[in-house]
C-alpha cells in the first residue's frame, strides 16, 4: 500500500511541477495529450488499487482518478485534452464490447433465456412507464418546469423514462472481469445489459417522435426516423456478423500479429461506424457473439483482449470519469439525487417482478437489482441527441440527465459489486491479485 | 465511402503482402529486406494517410499523436534496458573504443557535411519552401540542429538485415558478431547526443524556434520579448537526466512487487507514455528520457527486470508497427531538395562509416584488425534513425523538421535496398562462412559420401 501511495504522490508531484512550465502548450497537442494519457493510466491504476483495499470496485478508482484529474476538479486534463482522448477511448470501448460479445455463450443464454427476457421486458416497460409517470408528477416541484403544461412534463418524462432504462454494458463486463463472476446472476445481467442496449435506442427514437407530436406545432408522425433506425440496427448487425467472420478467419488462418489486427479492427470500427452511421458497440458485440458461438476462436479472442484488458479498462473509465460533467451535478444536485433514487426504486421493483415471473435460481433476489444501475456512454450519447432537438427545455433537461448519469456512474459499480458478491458468484479472492501465481510460474 | 475504400485497400495490401511472402525468394536481398524490416509499414502508412486513401485522417493523426510518444519511449526504453553493466563489463575495451570512434567520427563528418551542404541543397534545388536561404544561412542554431540530427541518425545502423542474410546463408564468423556489438553500442550514443542537443539548445531559449512553431518568422523581435528563458541549457540537460532517473526509479519501485502480466504491461506502457509525454511537454527528447529510464531499470537490483524486458519485447511489434504506420502517414512530400539531400546524405554516410571504421581499427592488433570496409556493412538503418527524426519533428516542428524527416525516411529506404547486399559482401570478404563452406574448406579433400548434400 505504501508503494502505491508514494508512487501516486510522485506522479502527481511530477505532473504538477511540469505543468508549471510556461511554454508547455507550445509543444503541441502531442505532448499534452501523451502526458495526460500517461497520468490517467498510472494514476488510475494506482487509485484503483488503493480503492480496492476498501473493497470498492477498482473501476470506481479509475473513475475517481479521471474525475480528480479532469477539467471540473484538478484541471490537469483540460476539456480539449479529454476531447483529444476520445478516439483512444472509443478504441477501448470497441475492445470492451468485443469482449462482452465474446463472453455471451448462446448455450448458456439459452438456459437463462426466460430470466433475461422477463427481466429485460419488465425493466424496459416498467422503468419507462413508471419513470415517465414519476417524472411528470414530481416535475411540478422542479424550478424549470413548475409552470409548464402537462404535455411538456410528460414529454420530458418520456425522455427520462427512456434514458433510465439504459445500462452500461462496458461497466458490466469490466466488473464481471474484475470480480471474475460466473453463474446465473452474471449471465442474466450481461445478457440483459446487451439486450437493453438495443432496446433503449429503439425506445428513445419512439420517445422523440412522440415528443415532437406533443411539443412541436404542426409535427406529425413520420416513419423516417424508424426506417433509418431499422436500417442502422440491421446494418450494424450485418456488419457485426461480417466482421465476426473476418476476425474468426484471421485468427484461424492467418493468426499473425493478432493484437495488431484487433487494434486495427477497433480503430476501423470506431472511425468507420460513425462515418456511415452505424452503432460501433452493437457491431462489436455481434462480432464477439459470432466468434464465440459459431467458431472455435472464441477463447483465443478473449485471451488476446484479456492480455491488455487492464490497460483498456483503465483508459476507458478514467476518460469517462474525466468527461463527467460535475458542474451539472453541482447545479442540479438535489433534483439529480431525487431522480436517481426514483430510478433505483423502479429498477428494484421491476427486477423483482422479472425475477418473480421467470424464477431463475438466484441466491439473493433482494439485492439483485443493484446489478443494473451503472450508466455510461449510451446514455450520454442519447442526451447529446436530446440537446440537438428543438425542445426549449432540452438543454436544462440534458444537464439534469447528465447529473443523474454521473451519479449512476459513480455509485452504480459499487452497488453492482455488492449485487455480485451477494449472489455468491464472485471469486473469493477477487480482491487479491493472481500475480503471485503468475510470478511464480514465470520465475 | 472513404472507409469502405480504405478497408478494401487494407485487404488488397494484405493480399499483396501474402503473395510477396510466397514469392519473396524471387526478389533481391535488398527488396526482400525492404518488405520485411518493418519499414514496409511506412509505405502502408503513406497509403492509408491523408495524402492517399485518407483513412488515417488529419483528425485521427491528431488524436493518435500520443502513440508517437509511446513509440519513441518504447524504443528508448528498449535501448536502455539492454545496457546492464554486468553484461557490458564482458565486452572488450577495444570493441568499445571501435564503437565510440565509428560513432563519433561518422557523426562529426556527417554533421559537418550537412551543416555546409544544407543551404546549398536549397539553393541548387530552388526549393525554398517556407524558409528563405538567407534565413537558413543566418540561423546557425537551425543548421546546427539539422546537422546534429542527420549526423547522429547516420551514425546508427540496424542489425536486422543480418537475420535475413542468415536465413539465406547462415554466415558465421567474428565479423558478424563484431557487427552486432558495434550496432548495439552505438545506439545509445546517438540518442544521448541528440537528447543533449535538445536540452542545451532548448526550444524555450530560442526565439526563432518558437517563432517557427507559430509560423511567425518575420516577427523575431516581438517573439524574443515574449520568451524569457526558463533556465540555461545545462539546467535543461540536468532536468532531462533527473526526469529519466526519477521515472526509472518509479518504474523500478512499482515493479518490485509481484505483479500479473496485465499489470506489468500497464505499468510499463503507462510509465513510457507518461515520461514521453512529460518530456515532450518540456520540449525535451522522449527517446533520451526513456533511455535514461531504461539504464536505471537495467542497473538497479530488480528481480522483475526480465519480466519488464519480456513485456517490452512482447508489445514491441504492435507498437512499432503502429508507430511506423503513423510516421508513414506523416511522411512529408518529397521535394527536389529532399531528393538531393537524401542522395548526397546516403553517399556521405557510407564514406563517414568507412572512415570511422578505418580510424577505429587503428588500435587493434595486426592480425585481428577488422576489415577496412566493415563500415559498408553498417549501412542498413531503420527504426532508430526514423525515431530520431520523429523526435526532432515533435520537438521542433516546422518546415525544416518536415524536410529532415523526409530526408531520413528516404535515406533509410535507400540504405535498406543496398545495405544487405553490401553487408553480405563485406562479411564474406571478412572471412565469414556458412557451416557448409567451413566444412568444405576444412575437409580432407576426399569426396563427400554418396547422398550427402552438395
């Protein structure tokens, strides 16, 4: 522990001293971004290790490191630097999604399909409907919506309901990997997270169309958003299948420099999917599912990604932490806490309903809902879409939602870890590194 | 559309690469070396970059720029960790002397040549670019920087051509071993030399460099008033060394516990990129700082040294390839001045290496003197020369940096084409033989038994 604390101190001291150099910005983007990335990797890892001593998940430490170094708190990473790290962050996300897909074994899912479907449906419908109603009722007390008509409150409530459904597959897979969880609970959580990732995009598109009808004069139901969404999802799945086939072919036939190949693949998906309007996470998840379930290369794929998984997680969650808009949390703290508590209650209720219907063999049904709280990229992406819309309340609502997502992102992993521990599916030695074994074997 | 085209291009490149591998025996040694030494990725980068397919867009290059720091740091650290004093002690003094003399002589001759030829090159080629000839002739610091870079980049070579030669005909002999040692020993001198130059002539003490960074060449006076030197050049040199020592100690300290492979990779990659970023931020050389870091790690008692080196080597290829692709994408246009300088530089480098070897062998006992033409076997150059050019490009960006990067890339490619052929000839002339040739030469004259290979 002393090693880690003192090293963290040295790194921060180095960073602070060097930042005092007056002409550093003249070194161009390369110096600043590389320095920030290094700080994020080392600082995030060390803080994650220290946090794990408190039995908290390491990714909370990574998020915390990002927040502390980020533009809202420490200021060591400026807004521009965080933006510059986006591409590296997206590459990391693609690899995380690929590994999430790779972990989804259809034969296991087939055994748990009842649980996955019932929990996904009960959460999607329940959280969406009840969340909309709860928001519409409570918004009478919100300063920026107090005097608005019911239609506006319902319109904003629909957005809240839709975004409340979203769950972060990246956090889910990172936590499963960290706690090395295995079992019914883990399978259902991962399956639900991936399924809800698709459901929430559909739900949000429907929501925006209804909102247009409610809020904008002369608006009518247009099929265009649904056709383009359908096309986007279909092409993402087809691209995922094709790339999955390509990965399996490469790993089985060529197998030269697979790390390089996967990095190039992730880069191509990260950059390419945006330019042709496809969903990179869905492509990678489908590709991973294809490789694991239709070929014999699944283990190899997971092992290649696994070798660099720590670097990937640290970069992804630190950048996510740095990108968190803590100013939004500060300005809307009371409302954000209220809405986060409402979301928690709804998730507890609907997860309980889903479990009651499917009756999966779960050891701790009372704490299981905690596994569905974390939110990250997809939710923030949807908020960005909301900002682009012409609703007058869009900006205020977006700030409030960002604050809620920040709370879910901070506390979600902690509660998720508790849920996994309560289910008894984590490895007993999850907090101890396996390094001694590895070190012994390499020695 | 661009992405789809890019993807098709990658598939085609992959296909072409595999065909090339299949038929590579039909190509000459130089061409094969060009396509197997890692420099082929420069061409891939050029094709993928903004000047061709634009799959690696300017924005993507901007976002991926930390990878350049990582690549430079990785190369520096790898050179550094090889210098374990326990191993170095076993090398004979005369080999050390030869390496130093070759390195310093070739550097001095090349630097002198470049210092005087550079303005002439611009004048004769008529390629003035953004920099006027008068400006260049008056700016001795810029000329000195260019001379130092081309001097040190020319003083290093790569041994990887030997692997290709050995694959065709496994030549064994003292010369091949000597060549490997000379290559290894000269590498840190170039990095340290160039790193010292960046510190002693630090960008913050040079108004012109800062002006050039902002394309404000005509406002020298106003920029000068803006810039207060933070510290002297010696101070900066001390900072470079201290940075390397402290970060080396930090990595040593962090890896002194038992760690998993994943953690080791994270700590090594994180430290390299952190130190590379810090040094770039301070306008110091990431190569230099990481080399010092490597020297520290290699010479502090650390049971994990082997695992650090293993981590470095495991991830070396992906990082090196990505580094080369990015450099290829950054490859500046080939102007007449670059062509002229590259051609002259290749010839001058060959002459300088021969002169260095000739001088260095003076102290050797008569019977063991290396061949006078051993310098020609040192022609193949590669990753380190390019890394030195990228280092300059990052610390002192501008027209001159582009010109120097273009010159070095072109000269590396030319040297890779002709180098392996000359290396093989020199080794044979020095008495290196394949085991079969040795067998034949040492045979008793009786005919080989039936069925024995010819």
